């Protein structure tokens, strides 16, 4: 049997938030509708946080970021979607894409419908699904036993949280659970570990789906040093935190840059090679990332 390639796969599902997930999905955008992203919705900072405080609802910032990176046809709609207000007025700092998604959310029965309307407007083929359609925030307990509320504050912790949870408890979007069940390949990362990757794994029905999936799971590591308390975690510790949460060893391969210590990684496929983009060193080069994922798939058989 010949080696499988990305082109052979019917359904590739990527999990994460914002910049990292957007970069992965844009590197695989040639898969079109065979590609699905499951997007974190717990952000409470910036324009997104302001909209949530005044209007409620899920966080739209990471979703907008992914959509931005998947736009291939520039148009008036895409220019509007990427527009950010300047000046000192009430709209200052707001991203028009966030406001468009929020407005469509008000007009739709479900947040997922709002996303699909925007996907059609921007001619984005890949599917994007919010991790949950219920508004949730990230909660943490620090090492002194204090409760820390919200993504922004958790990112500022000096040491890894003792515990992470979602408030209130929520269910994963049913299409997200279905996507995991039907996946031929699942990708996790890169992204801020505690605030982009872990929130999705705090949904119990998502963990159940990941325990059941026969699909290989590939973890894509960050290239730059994390700016949060996750910076103190080794790769082995990072995988252990995720798998402890899911309740099963699920990660079959890791794709990491040359600086990552992989000496303790055993019984998993390791693809370690230069992945940095020329312009921003801590971002993945789309072509190099796709090549590395191809190698991972071939070694996983």
C-alpha cells in the first residue's frame, strides 16, 4: 500500500484558536471543504471582550482571525471584514469583522449560521465551527488556591494553573463532535496552550469524541517561547496535561521546530525541522508546515 498523503484524506480537523489555527488552516486551504477548524470561543480581551461585555454571546475574535487567514479572493467584503477602527471614539479599536459576526449572530438562529453566512460572503471553502455555541469563560485556580477569571488574567499567571475549567459548564457544538467522529486526521495546535488549546479539551463531549476517534492525532508545537506560564512546560509535560484531561493517550505524532527538546519523547512519531516563516520567526511558514505534516502522515501510515 502506498504512503498516504494529505490529498488522500477526506476529512482533516484542526483544533485551536486565533493565529495558530488560522496559520494551520491556511497552509492546508487547498483541501477546501475537506478541512474543518474547531475554534476556541473563550477570549475576553480586546474588541472581542468589549463586545461580549456589552452584548453577551460567544467570543468571535479567534473565529475572525481564522477567517482572515483563509481569505484568498480580496474583495470589498474582505476589506470590510479586516477593517479596524482608529481614533478615540466609541468604535476605536473595534474590528469590523467582529461586529459583522456579532450582527449576523443576532440575525441568525445559531452562531454557526452566522459563520456560514460570512464564509459564503468571503468565499471560504473550509468549515469553521465554534467549540461551543454557549457563551463560556475560562476559569483557573492558581497555586495559592485563588480563583482567576477570564483568559486575559489567566495569561498573566506567573506559574501554571493548578486547575482549569469553563464557566458555566457547556456542551461542544454538535457539528464539532461529529467532525471529530468522522475525521481521518486531527491536528492540535499551535497556540497559547492554556488559553487557545486547552479550552476545547475542557468540553467533556469533545474529550469523549477524542477518546473514541480512530484517526491519528498530530500535535503542532509553538515556535516561539510562550508569553504565559505555559513557557515553563516541556513538550512531554504539555502532552501529559492534554492527555490527562482527555483521559487517554491520543497524540500519535508531534511536529516541532529545531529548538524543541524531544529527547524524552518515545513511542510517538517526531517530525523536527525548521518551520519558521521568513517575516515573523515565531509563525509557521505555510509551505514548510504542510511538508512536515505530509511527513507525519507518511510515517503514521
